[in-house]
C-alpha cells in the first residue's frame, strides 16, 4: 500500500501563474519530507525539503507547506516558468523504526507550464 | 566530481540471463541505494546500504542482489532476469545514512527483458 500519495498525475499551468502540487501521506512516523524534480532521461534532482517541526519552507520561487494534522504537504511554484515543466516527486522519511534509512516516493505529478 | 555514475545506460536481456548494473559515486557518501521506476509507479526502493559491508532490503528486493565492498561502488545484480524486471533503474547516494534525504541520483539504466 502506498504510504505517499500524489493523486494528480498531471497539472497544466500558464507561465507566470502559480503551480500547486499536492501530496498526502499515511504513515504518522514520517517526519521529513522532500520534493524531487525529474526531467526525461535524467535522474531525479533534489528540490526542497521540510522537517515536521516546521509548517513552511521557502527557497526562491519554491515553497513547501506542511499540514501535519491532515498529513498533507504541497509545493507552490511562483511564478511558474516553462523550464519548470518536469515530473515532481514527493518523498518522505522517518528517523526511527523499520523505516530508518528509507525514502518513500509518491507516483509523481507531471507539471506542464505553457507560454 | 563526476557525482553518481551508472553503467550501462541501456541494456536488453533475454529471460533467464544475469547481469550487473554498475553504480559508483565520488562524493565519499556513506548511504547508497537502488530504485526502480515503472510507469505510474513512482520510485521504489530495491536495496540500500548505509556503509561498506552493510546492506539491507527495500520494498521490492526479490530477484536482486547487492554488495558493498567499497564506499564508492554499489553494484546491483539481476540473478535470472524476468520480463517483470523491465524498468528504469536509478542509483542514488547521500552523505547521511540516518537521514537519507537530498539524495543524488545517477542518470539511470533502462533495462528491457524479453
């Protein structure tokens, strides 16, 4: 059973507007969350992360929001640019128990930013 | 720094054949891992290692073996290839084994088993 879920396989946004990518998780032991970006024929690259002690982390145009009570996080990209078109993966980890040392990934959301 | 390198980039195998996917990193990272990516399935962890001589299973370890004799190398062996192992394989490494976030990924190996 998937512990990290990205329920929207695709998102299409006009250049300059906001892109919001969503992610839900089921395991309450997860305490660190990450977003990765992947272009075709390349490996994923780390984008931004957030610890469970925070509810927001910002890096330039990218902001991640965490709602622990809802077990939900989102990635906001403002303003969106055509170069942001890629697959975005949400991932989660825990620092204890049987999940120590593992990252759990969602299935990804294909973002397309059109001019 | 070359980062994480993977060879080969593409491979076609017949059912029952064996092969080794190579992965190397030059960042002195303790943590290394192998994932497979299938359409609509995201990335699934096959095996991982928290240091030389130490490996453990991930979510989908069946049909694969790993070993870690050096910090730099983490090869993935397919013992007897099956069509279900057709996938894109990514190797990744991270400085921290307690918090394997911010992993650096290789470019991937696209494997087809006929």
